[in-house]
C-alpha cells in the first residue's frame, strides 16, 4: 500500500531553543533562508507524499502564513519587477496539500499525532518530527518507504550515536540486522551511557501503521507525563508486532538543538553557490 499522508507534529514548546522559541516556533527558524519546516515538507513531497497534516499549537500561526499566499508581498514584488523572488514566493503554497489541526496543550508528540488521527484512514502514514533534517541524495523518508515496501511493518529511522551522547536519545534494542535494517525487540528511552542496548539512536522520522496508531490510542495519560509515539511502538512490540529500524544514508542535523542548528546553518550555507565561498573566506579571516 502506497504511503500518501504525513503527519508533522510541530506543537512542542522548543525549550532547548529558548528564549527565541518564546515567540517564534522552532520549526520556523531558518536554515539560511528557508524555515526548517519547508525542508521537511520538501522531504515529504519528494518522497511521494500527497497530503500533509501539520499539528500546530498556540503561538504557531506563522506556519500557516508561511505556506499561504501573501497577496501584498506578491503585488509589491510584481511592482518592483522582482520576478525571481516572486516565483520563489508563489511556489510555496503549491508545495503540497496541507491541512492543519491544533494540539490544545503540549501533552507529548504521541498526543499531537492522535490530534490528527481522525484525518487518517486505515493506511500506513509517515510521521516527521519538526527538528530532524537530513541532507541526502535520496530523501530519508523515501529510503524508509523502500524498507516499508520490503517489511510491510512500521519503520523507525536511526543513526549511530557516539557513546557520550546516547543518553539524550531513544535507543533501539536490535534482535537481528540485515545491512542497514534492524529488527527491533525493544526500545529504551534515554539510557545511561553503558546501559544502552545499542549505539543506534532514534531520529524523528517514522512510518506508522494503523496497528501502531491503535496502540497509541490505548496509552493512558498519566498525571504530569506526556504521551509519546515511542509508547505506542513499545505496546505494539509487547503485543508481538514487528518493527524495523533503518539506518539512513545522509547527514542528520538536530535543528531543535542550538549547536545542531548552527552546524546545519554552516553546512547548508557552504553548499550554496551565492554564499558558500563568502562563508569559507570569512571563517578563514576570523580563525
Ligand atoms: P521534541 O521533544 O523534539 O520537541 O518533540 P519540543 O518538546 O518542542 O522540544 P524541547 O525538547 O522542549 O526543546 C518532537 C516533535 O514533537 C512535537 C515537537 O514540536 C517536535 O516536532 N511535539 C512535541 C508536539 O507536537 N507536541 C508536544 O506536546 C510535544
């Protein structure tokens, strides 16, 4: 079955990026001149996704404005004869069919996904979190879809993480592997260094089947705790379901983290024809 829908939950508070996230969604921070969310929408569309559901929250209206037409700006660009910019700006609302739902309270990434569940039928879907961007020849999601075609099971994107960073990640416990594909027997949230079942940390890209969504719906919200997507996957494994981890090809940036965002900004700028050389020269100058 072809995957045509993606849920992008972006209603989190972005506390790792305060104070800017007090009044600015972290998903709207630019990597050079496009917001992070634009890269994610492109990744989804270039992987064959036809419908995107963005789960927003309070203070995130700029997301809807960004993917909408901007009549004043467009007439201004027409008047000034700035055709290149005009074409660029006009292309944005046509990137994809986007629907929005709101998560009334930030009760966890799993809860955010459930806020969009009524827009999904009995079909597998993609879920892309708002901070992981991957620079790769083939979009990471398209790579994961290939794994889904083979396994017909939920897929979790993973990467090798240095031991000293593993305690910031959800980590998979692999039962067996076949190249870059791992059959998962367990999932551990933020293990202590030394206790981790592998060095494979979870990246915020998933293929979720209706069965996993059902498991997520069964998770009871406990006072003061969030509902996380990983809880749904755990329950699915407990019920005997098979899940696979996939180690993607490409370079991943955690743009929800200040240092990750800085690295993404530098690397994407260096790749730009108009800015790359300038940045290289500048870095040499200040070194
Ligand atoms: P994160 O944990 O990375 O995002 O959630 P966060 O909570 O915004 O960030 P920090 O840790 O406080 O800095 C993963 C994804 O799930 C979304 C986030 O927006 C992000 O895309 N999310 C998280 C929601 O949509 N709702 C929530 O209640 C929590």
